[in-house]
C-alpha cells in the first residue's frame, strides 16, 4: 500500500524541472506522481507554477531516515540528484531495501560499480529494479543494441559480433551538472589507482568478470577512421555507455554473443573537413580531461564552464536533436542497422522524456525482469521501446 506510483526526486533541478513538465504532459490520468527534494518551499513553488496538485516529499540526500521514508512511500523513484557518486548511494540502498524501483541519469561507471557491490543482492532479494543510466546515457545505446540482437534472433541470423554505434548527428548544450559529474570522476581516478584500473576495464560492470570472453584489447580511446564512408573519432560518452551495454549482455547470459565486440564513435561527415574536425574534437576532449586534473587549469575552466544548476536555453533545448546508428555483423555474416533518434536537446529535453518514461515504465508496467542493479535493456526492454516510440522517438531496425 504505497502512497505514490512515482516520486521524481530532484524535481527542482535543471533536468528535474524538464522531467516534471514531461510527466505533467504525458503521464496517464490517475498516475500518482509526487515531487521530491530537500526544500518544501521550492518544491511547492515549482509545483504551483505548473498548475498541478501533486504532493511533495521532502528528503535530503544525506538523511538516511528521510530517504527510507521516501522509498517506502512509492512504487518507483526517478532521481536527477547528482553527481551520483557524491549523493546517490544512500537512495539506491533505501530503494533496494524497500523493494522500490529506481531510475537515474548517471554517466558515472564507477558509481554504478559501487551500487552493484553495495545493493545488488539486496535488490534481488526485495525485487527492486535499480536501473542506472536512463537518459542519453545510456538508453539509445542499450536499446539500440537490444533491438539489433532481437532482429537477428528473429531472422535466425545468429548472434552479434562486431557492433558499432555511431553518433551521426546531434545538437544541444551542456549543463553545470554534467560538468560537475566529470569533475568528480577526474578527482576519483586521479587519487585512487584501483579506481583508475576499474575505469579502464571494458567489463568493469560485469556481474562476473571472470566469465567474460577474452576478446583481446578493447579500448574506448578510438582513433580517427572511417565507418560506412563517414569520418569518425572518439565519442566522449563511450567509456560509460559501452560498459552498460556489456553488462546488459552478461545479465542476459551473453545473449548478444560470446564474441560480441562493441564500440561507440562520433561521425564528422564524409568530406575532406571530416578528419580535421575529428582531430580537433579529440584534442578538445583530451584537453578538458587533463585541464580538470591540474589545479591551475581547473581553476580557469571552473570560471568558464557552466555551474551546477545552469544549462542550455529553452531555444537550444527545443532546437536540439540526436541520431545514432548501431550497425552489427552476426555470426552468420548478416548485417543489421538500428536507428535511434529524437527531437530535443539530447542531454536535457530528450533525456527528460527518457527518464520520465523510464519512471512510468517501472511504476506502472508489467515487467518480466526480477530485481537487482540492472540496465534499461534488462529491466524494461521492449516496454520502454514502446513508450519512447509513443513519445515520438524513432527506434527502427533494418537488415542491410
């Protein structure tokens, strides 16, 4: 007997407000949604600005008793409160203990590893589905590979082997919350050799590292090359997304294949400017990473990068878009391509839809998965695919 179907925790933050607005537009009549956070005044003010009568739940991320009460009051929680390594583990533990489903937006693989180690067994026992990375990290990647494998299986074409996601096009902005998460990751791996080693392991999120196939070196530090006629370079989200997808494979008893090799790249066009753009982007990604690791340059970057709570303008959010293509070869030699695309800034407007639909899916839909620290593909799979298609996303698979 829970008071709420879904609590949106962190509702007054940048992405929280976008997610609340999506839920206000799209949640079915009768869905019992509450807004959660640490300030009653801010929660009630934001709720009133939307013209809603949703209840509010006050809980500070540092108060275990308040988090326990929150978790026990609802069927599911969707949280935007990050950086998750700093604020997220107590809520994960509370949900795992209470049998409450959970969705977040983390792009922090080390946080997911800590959540697995701390709460996976408790979530299995309680039936709680703890689902990490329900936004642009890592729904397009995870569902794109899932649909590709399902199409090959339906055709009797075998399992996946070499599989590549390419970010074909995207337009959007950067928020201070994302930058703050990146700072935290840089701090952790700079100070802890074990964490640095875990961050470099392509199977760092595996439920059984010793059971993973030995496919030789798999690096996310991709060089400049060409895929299907496009110039490509490294995709800054690959280090996280690839580990989520590999965890999905392992949690499903390696249904994608024991020789499944997965990478993610970013496209820079087909013309002569492509390799120049790829090289400049590669250098820029490296410069930001090194810059945040060194105190003098970090102080400079802190003055110019967005602060927590800041994000792209409404025009940037509405004018944004993304399109990724997952191309795979199977053990029979067949080739497939899955396209995942949506309108809206990928990290914010589109992510708000993905998180909102993930929360509703966990709260309202009949799902066949059991409990544990899961992934979007293993917890929600085709039910989330259906929800996103209804919300206007493109998810389409074709045989090449």
